[in-house]
C-alpha cells in the first residue's frame, strides 16, 4: 500500500464568499463585493476599494449638483462646483466614517474634531479641484464636465492619503474640540 505524503495534497484556496462564517448578505451590491474580495489585489486593499466606491457616490452627487446648478439654474460653473463639492463632502464624510474607516469616536468632541480635520483635507482637495477645472476650461478650452472628470481623478489620488491620515486614531489629535 502506497503511503500518502503531505505534499500529495493540493491546497485549494477557498473563495472569500465561501469562507464567510457570518450571515452572507444576498443583495446585488454585496455579491459584487464578495466577488471582488476573491481577488488578492482587492482583498488586500479593502479600505481603498470602499473609499473608491464612496468617492464614486460623492462624484455622482458632485456631478449631479454641478449639472443642476449650471444647466438648470444658470449659475456660473465655478460657483456651481463650489456648492456641489460641499454636498459631496458631507455625503462622503458620513459614509467613510461608517463603512471605510469604521471610525467610532469616543465622544462628541472627537467626532467634531474628525469632521473638522476631514473638512480641512477636503478643502485642500476642493481648492485643487476648482483650480484644475479653471485651468482645463479657461486655459486648455476643455468642456467643463470633461475638466471636472480629469480634476476628480487627480484630486482623488491626493486626498485619499489625507483622509486616511485623519482617521488614524493615533494621529487624530491634530485638532480636538473640548
């Protein structure tokens, strides 16, 4: 009789979806999430993926309000960009607190401090976004929505690092309100 060695067994990598011990949510969005987690690149970068998805929801809000204020209410495109960006920041802050960074403030002052820090980083992103839109539209003569797409990509890359820094509890003491 042939003796079996440990090396004779092939290791089969279980999928992320099948390895869940807790209750699996069955909605379409969760199925996509579970499917993406089967890929090593996405599994190792879950936080980045969540930030990206929430950022995309913020971009949808940003673009919607930009179109609404510019095309429907005939507000100057840069002023529309200011208003639209503000709504997107509020949306992204609360979604990132809950889903991406799983941030649980110890008290009300810590939440206000995190909100303030988040807005400081977002303000940098906002200033950069408006400057880039201005350059794309006024200098390079690109349609304002195309300029917004380019500026959004550049700004996303820069502020992810800043927001990641804000929600690191050790570094959150930049600004605390008492």
